[in-house]
C-alpha cells in the first residue's frame, strides 16, 4: 500500500514523470533492509532492467553518486534459538524444552567463528586501510574509524594531499593515522602500500577499495577523449583488480584473515548510464568482480577472507555536484544526496559490526535503500521538503 501511494503521487507530478517509471519498474517491499548477505541477494527482474527509466539519475550521478539498488531484498533475518548437543553441534530449536542460547550470544558467535575457520578473533580496535581517502567519502570514512578508536591508513595519488590529510587527522585524533602516496593504477604502488601497512600496523582487518574516477566528464561516449576513457577504466577496473589481488594476498597470510570492501557506483545494478557510459561499465564490472572473488575464495575453501560490497548512495562530493546541470539533476541531488559525514556515520558502524560479530559471510551494505528514497521523494512532493538544500532549483 505504501508503494501504491507513492505511485499515485508520482503520476500526478507532471514535471517529474520519470518517478512513475521508477515506482513501476522496481519491486520494493516494506521489509527492505540496508544490509544483506550475498547469498540472499535478489536479482532484478527483466522488466525492471528493461523499463524506460532514470535519465535524471544518469545525468547527475558521478563516481560517488550511483543508482539506488531497487531490487527486492529478502526480509530481515529472524533470530532463532539454538541448543548445544552433546557433540557440540548447534541445532535450531522449534518447540524443544532444551535450554537454548541466543544466536547473537558471545558463546554462539565464538562457536560459529571456530566452525568458519577463524583462528584468531577479530576484536577492536581494527586496523583499517582506505584507498582514495584524502577527500570525500574516503576521508569521512577514515575520520569515523578514528572516532571509533581504530587505526587507519589513508592514501591518494597526490603526496601533498596525503601529507595534508594526515596532519589534519592527527591534530584531531592523535597518532593513529598513517598515510602514503599510492596510485591504484600502478601495481608497484599498491604492493608498496601493502608493505607500508605491514610496517606500520602489521596487518589489516578492513581494506576498503574506495578510489575511483569518472574523469569529471559528462558526455556521450562518442565524444569522450582517449585520456578520459583510460583514466576511468584504468582506475575503476584495473586499479580495483590490482587492489583486490594485493589485499587478498595480504589477508591470506594473516592468521586473523581480513574483510575487503568494494564500493559500488552508477551502473553497478545494470541500469544504463548515458553521458558517463564508461564509468557505469566499470562499476557494473566491479560487482561482477566481487562475486567472482567470493566464488574463488569459496572454491579454495578460504573461510577467513571475505570480499563485500559497499554502497554509499548519493554523496555531495565535487564529482556529484559537477553533474548538477539539469532541472531533474538538481531536484534529485536536493532530495536524495547526503554529505559524506552523514553517510560515513551510518556505514562505519555497520562495517565494524561484521568482524565484531565473527561473521565470514559476504555482505552488501547500503546507505540509501529504495524505501528511504521513496520516503524522501514523497516528502518532497507532498510537503516541499528538501527544496534547494544544495543547489537552487528555480
């Protein structure tokens, strides 16, 4: 009924007809969750992928602003009670009077971690490495991990930006942050990044592949320069592959294993991204790469190294704001986008909860869900909320 209400509202707003396409094309349930394990991910229907949708999104989204995942998501996991049998196996209880323990109790978490092959518990503070982290969402993530008490390594192509960011963070959070120059497009740089991390921290618990680029270019592919295409593909595809390779090699050598997070972007769900087609293609391939790496680790029976997906939603970075060139783009930036600090405030606790729980299941963490987007759009259409938050629409 909620979705039907949005559908009706959308159809009566003439200047935003595209919204009706979204409501029709996407199956969003009231039980949509921001966090899901990869094994329960739903696949978008053919109708959703083929519907005429979202020109406004593709006109405005940049390397840190990307399609909301509107595919149906499984209902939140219900906690079951478990009993410990004489042979120490765990059994789900239905109506048994046997004494039970909660599925999120320390005892069960420890037992599950042991079964999953975790040889050394991951207890905070965590050692965190974030690529592309001297500005934007990467920098905001670094700050939040530091606030939580973790140790953080940041990096960027620019040695000057790294030096400035480290100085600023240390003034506020102390000596728990290190930085080094790293161009993810260059294998030698990424290998040196690993050595830098091992020298300063010994190991990495959480590796976040945040570095990305759309070359600040919004134009049809036929008009894109060689330099722009090389920049986008070498950073978002080759760079991501190199980082994943080195991160996996590093964490495989660690007794405590590690968690690797790949950030998604526009096109990651298969929807078209006109005016930055190359970027969308690389982000679609990033999700495929994550799934392939998950499958490879499973085939190798690796239980304490996991690759996850991370979706920050629409973040008000320079890249996003540079795409605010149309009326629809301005509308949706004001309605759906959030500052990097707000996004990081949500993402970091959820990222940290994974190693803290002892879970080794691939996970997809989303800041901006379909239900949240519907709610904010409806509030705007019905009550005028969020008008001119970041850019003037009139």
